C-alpha cells in the first residue's frame, strides 16, 4: 500500500468524505492537515504557511505523494510540487485513479483512459523534467521537435483512437439496448455513491454484484430482469454512483454509460436516509442528472437505510417516494408497488 499526506479542505463532512475517497483508492494516510481557503493563492492555491507545513511533513515522513481536496490548475499543481518536493494529486486526479482501478468492462476502461489522458495533457510540463529539451527521434518526432510537443502529439493520437473505439462500442450498446428492452420498461437506479444502490439491486434481482461500504464500488452498469407481481417484468439497471462536485470531465467521459439512465422509463433516486448530508447529496445527484440530460425522465425517491435512522426522524414519503431498507426484504414490496404504480395508469 502506498503512503500519502492529505491536505483536506472544506466542511467536516466534506473532509470526512474525502478521507474515505483517499482510503478507497488503496492509499494509507501518513498525515492529514486542513487548510482554509478564504483567500486563494493564485500560484499555489494555499498560503505560504501551509506550503511550508507541507514541505516539512514531506521531509519528516519521507512521503512523496500529497493528495489535495481541491481542483488545482496545472500551474498550481506544478508550483506546489516544486515547492514541497513531492508529487501532487488533486481531487480530480484521485477520482480518476479510483475509477481506473474499478473499471471492468472494455467501454469503462476506454472512458477512464480518455479522461485520464485529457487530464494529463494539460499537465505534461509538470510531469517530466525533460520536456523542454530539444531532442530529435527516429520514427517518433521530427528534427527539432521538443519532447513536450512529442508527448502532446502521442497523447492526441491516442485520444483520437479511443474516441473512435468508443463510437463503435456505443453503436453496439445501442443495438443491444433496443433488443433487450423491446416493450419492457427500464428502471435505472441512480444516487449518491455508497447510498446502497448495489445492495438494493442484489436484493431485488438476486444478483451478486459488488456491494461494499466503499465509494465508487460500482462503475459499470449492470442489468437484470425483475418480476413484479400483478404487473410483469421490468429491467433494472445499476449505475455508477455520483458525488458532490463530480468533475465535469468525468461526467463527460461517462456520458455514454450514463445513457442507460437517460433512456430509462423511470429513475429510482436511491438516497441514504441515515446520512447527515442527505439534502446536499440529493442536490448533487439532481445536478448530475440535469447535466447528463435526464432531468425530464420520471423520477421517484427511494429513501434507503431507514433501519439506521432515529425513530423520531421525519422523512416526507408523499408523492412518489418510499422508505425501505435494502437489507430487509419485508420492505421491498413497497418499492415494487411504487414501480408498478409509475407504469400503470391511475
């Protein structure tokens, strides 16, 4: 397991979530410090005192990696890295790394690589010290072409090839969707990461997909059929979890996969009823749904983990909402009735 220093920013809940993101990536946190961003330093994001504190920690712990809970510009990342003598990874880079670890299907791996290359292309100058050196090369670059230009050209070529591959995969997936869902209603599970979507999916369909107490445990959409008494068969789709401030490039990269949500007949917005950040998480999911063009798809709210909330806690379950526990099969008929009521005329 690799070691890292974490620079955490934001509210206590945001810091707690970021810490969980870091550990989900397989890193061991050697030291963690917090910073206040009331005044943002354009060159390094954080003030001089925090830069010195990070530099001292790097020397003391001999740690070569710093993870920062913020989105850094390429210049800020490069400046910080030079000042503290360590590799800097921002929030976007961390999430990209987690996605790369979890992707299983060929399409998901292509989407992640595309997002990683896009992220890397703006940071090339800070990655290798040799980039500005003039260096010719047989078969790779013309005489006088800099290493930086070569790397950009090679990355640009790879990005172009990946986009071509994704187009082919997308066409194939569209055809599969047409044959799979012909005259069968599609229900997509969407929600904040770790809201319990995969556990619910397994409980409903008797599937055996990964369901861990871990952020982004599920990346690839999984589809199963579900029989609902007095109605018939529907298709249930489990999708990637969302997160607050999900980097736009990741939403863009996963747009093809998220089309499963766009083409659904009903979205079940799964919510962790026990979370103190429930309202914020609901808003984050709704923002992503709007960004991917799913705003007009009929949506029902499913408050999961009600077994973990206080008895006097109030959740408004009127108007297309239901409270369940994915671990309690006795509550699932409530959800099935909600699905049925959305597909049957009043």
